[in-house]
C-alpha cells in the first residue's frame, strides 16, 4: 500500500461527526473528489489546514494543524493535554454548543435508524462540566526509551497512552494528582506489569484498583500503602479477573454515595458500575421519575437496574418496584441497598435480559410502568419478549443513540407504540458520548 501523503491541505468543514470530528469533502478536481474526510480538532464553518492520518475505501481521516477561519463557537481548551489525549474530543467547542451537537446526533439516529420522530423534543439536561468523572480507567505503560512510566487515558491514536500531568474532567482529588500517580507506579519494581488503574469515588472515599500481571513484592506493597495513606486513597489489588479483587489498604472501606432528594444511600464495590457524573445523575433520576409519572398504587418494572440507581428512588413513590439485572453481584448489592434504606416493597432479581425469559416469575406479573437503562447493546431482546399490554408508559434511558433508535423503531413500527418525547443528557461533557432519554406510550 502506498504511503499516505501527509502534505497539509486546505479543508472546509461542513458538519460535525458523531464522534466529534469535523466533516469535510475532497474538492472537485481531486482524485477522490467528494470523498468524506473526518478532521480531528475542526468545527463546522471553519477552514483549516489538515494533515491526513489514515484512509479507507469510503473516507479519509485527518487532523487540523492550523485554523485559517475559526468558528465563533470555538473556545480555548482548558486542558493542556487536549489534542493528544483521547479522553475528550470537544473541549474546543463551547459548552452550550456541545449539547446542541449531541441533540442533532440523537435526532439523526432516530430518523435514520429507527425511522421515527418524537412528538416533542425534551430540553437538554446538563450538570457539572468539569471535575465530574468519578469512575474510569487509566492505562499504564512503561516506556523504556523515555525512561518513565505513563499513566493516563489513551491518545487519539489508541495504540499510545497519553502522558498526563492533570485531568480536568476527573474529580479534582484524583485529576490533579495524575503526575503523582505516575511517579508512584514508576517507583515500583513491578512497573512493567501494571497495565491499568481503575478509579471510583463515593462521597467519602476514592478507591484505586491496580491491575497487576505478576505478584507484587513486599517492597511494592509497602510503597502502595504509603501512597494510599499520604494521599487519602483506598487501594485494591486485582491480580486476575474481577473475583480476584482484594483490599490492600485499608482492610475495610465502605464505598457509597447519597441521593439526597430521596434520602437514599447506595453502597457499591470498586468494580461496580455507577453513573460517572454524580451531579447529572441526580438530575437524570428526577427527570426520569417525572417523565414516568408514577401514581399511588402503581407497580413499576426497572430493567437493567444495577445497584438500584433508579429502582430505589422509584420505591419512594410506587406501591411496588421490581428491579432486574444480569450481574449477580450488583443484584446482591441492590438488595443490601433496599434493606439499608428500609424498602421491603422493592425487590430485585438476577436474569440475563438477552436470553429467554419466559420462565421468569417477574415476567408474568402485571406492571403499570416500565423503566429501561440498558448498556450500549440496547434492550431489543427483552422488548421482544415483554408483555407490553397493560403498560401505560415506558421511559428508556440510553447511553447509545444508535441502539435507542433501533429499539424505538421496533416499539413504534412493530409494537404500535408512540414516541412521545426524547432528549439528550450531558453525562460526559467535552466528549462525544451521547446519553439520552425517551418516553413511549401506547398509540
């Protein structure tokens, strides 16, 4: 294959792609006239000098090296690592315009994939835009040529780890200590055997999970304990799969966060799923409950319920709530959370929601309302099995607009429901991630 010509070329940016890159077209007269070019770091309406970085049959990829005509929506990125680190792709776009771009992605997906249009567009929901990321994973790589260990998110080119000194989207207690974390790993004898560090924060504690490929010696364990004590972190070790997780220091730490509007406390483990943005999470729960509009005496089914993030707040207004989740560990914690918060009318069940559910007892029970919060794959498998007759309303919380659009198309075009409203929620500011919510009612 011929080498890519990296001579900078002028590009007029016409649109913004779903992953936050500018979209241009090769000009007339070019050998590939009309071919799409996705330009990292460019915004609609701009004219930039771009350098090609990759190509495929249907499109080319490039990065902006100089902005000749800037968009009025362009802002100076806050993070010094923007442009190299792949953790954020939209810091150069004004915050109030980021959510507009995400709304366009959602509406495009609904129309193109689902062939549906909502009766109404919900106002965008926004929360904390900086220092919000309370769960994530840093990659770790020892680079002998540089004589140092890198800790950070992947670069735009995912083959490489970004060398971070700070991160402005991670909670400040950790985001401003990335350099200290890298120095810690670099001091370890096992620095080449630690591929990643996961982090998760409750209201009172921050836990770091060190994945290590070889057993750690006493000296390394002592260094990790000293760091944890000095910085105020809880440190866990993970030598194998999730079940191998073990506390290093302290021996016992309680991780939890409160949902103050509902007087609820949710306990969790270091590898559990929790919503990344605490501020937006509370607003999202309130939004979902308002849209579901549970009335006294109603029974609610919450699928993909996790720790009970929606289930327990629903328990404050519904006569009975049933939560279903495929991860047995999360269900165990959800049951503990129901007991902790005094909710005997909230029950939880373990079930793989992508398989045959006909024998599940909860499937045969009658419900008035349904809430869904699936992973990226969506909820099509379970929707095809659910007895929807009798349900008055469905609220669907989505972390992937494509799967939401597909499932909306199924509900509307095959099951006879109506998409009453849909809108976006900015769970991950400065990234191209689109979180959304949709309301369905029987036609």
